[in-house]
């Protein structure tokens, strides 16, 4: 007797419902009927309005600002699915909050990324799907499968349309991002440049040296996260000083905290290219040179492959 395949259902928390809608549209399904709200005292309330018994559930929720609220929403959703007898619970976390707290940088520091992984597993997650973790070793914090999807291919396809293929320079804003920049440079058939910098304190960086030739070239700065935008804006100014013709800034996760929007508006950037792992209504209103790329097709294909027990690594090729 042939065993029937689990039914798949996708649900979304409140963090990025627009992205969830794009993902289900790509898959030709609908968002599951769930209500994640608040009681009068502020506690989170979760009600699943359809059966998930025996279902392959995908809960879509980036851990963006307000990160603690969205994390609690995800944990409560997962607990509800587990208690409702879902066969498999997959947490789709396009942006993994707390990923920059992945190690002890000084005495008595917590390793919060490990704590988050423990909470997710304890709540009942069977698999995690995420994009461009700030620290790749976070995959090892989980004792369950983690599908770590790359954001670079989506950005590379857009830059090819903009005429960057074989015509420009890819810049890593720090030594730690060289692997990502090298990957983008290979996809665009462009040379690589690197900024060597030091960071005297969190969210403060100082440009030290530029390795590579950028004079007379179009430069694309690639990073995984733009937070306060200090690194990107400083790098753009240095590129202009070094004689770059145009400067583009690209990232997977547009956190945009503090003075980010003001700084980006004043920076010498031709275009700011991000993906929609984090919703950006304010940036779209305030930055005329702002471009958002959808990662819904990438996530949708990953979800389909996971559900059908196919190779997810094919998406990396």
C-alpha cells in the first residue's frame, strides 16, 4: 500500500505578511488561517482556525524589529502547531535576529544566537530555513536540519540587468565579508576589492585601507546586513574619493536602525539594493534610489523541495 504524502500548509506571523503572500502566490497555495494577536494586557494570543493534524507545516516569520515580539510570536505559533499534532514543523526565518551575538567577544557575554536555537528546538521545530546568516557557524547551534539559503544569486541577477556583468568591481566592506563578495564577483565576472578596517566599538567603524583598483570603475558594495549604515556610507565615500564612477550598495537584510535612512539619503550611492527579508515601508518612501528584490521565489522553491524531500542544494548552483 502506497503511503500518501503529507499535506503542506504555510502560515505567517505578523513580521512580514507581504513576503508570506508572495511565497504562497509563487507556490499556488494560500496562507493558512491563523490569528496571531494580543490580549488586552499585551500577551500574545494565537488561534489556528483550521486543522493541521498530520500536516507538513511551514511557519514564516523573520526575526526583525521588534525582534522580541516576533520571536515570541514564532515560539507560540510553533507550540500551537505541535499541540495540534502537526507531523512536521518547519520554521522559515528569512532574517535570523540575534545572529550577531554568536560568540563571546569579552568576559561574561551571552551567546544569544545559541539561546534562540535552543528555544526553537525546545518549542518543537523540526527544521529551520533561513537566508544569509551573519555567522555561518550558527547552523551548528541546531541539532536539527538547517537549510541556509544564499541571497547573493538574487542580487547578482539584478546587477546583471543593470550592466554589471564583466563591467565593474565588487567591494567587500570588511575582511569578514570577502567570501560573500568573492561569490558575487564570480557571478558577475568582476574583480574583487576589499576594505581593511577596524571597529573601535559596536556600530562604529574606521576605514583603514583599500585593497584593489576602483578608479574609473562602477563599484558594488555587498554585505549581508545594513544596520546603522555607517560601514556602507563610509565605504561609499571612500570609493568616490578613490575615483569610482558610480557606487551601488547591496545587502540581503535591510535592518536600517538608528540614523540609517538619513545616512543613506546623504551618501553618494547610485542605488541601494536589498531583498525583502525585512519589510521596508519607510525606506521606500524616503529613498528614491531604493530597490527591493523579492526572495519569495527562492524561499518558495526551498519549501517545495523540503516538502517533497528533494535536494535543496540544487538552489545554490
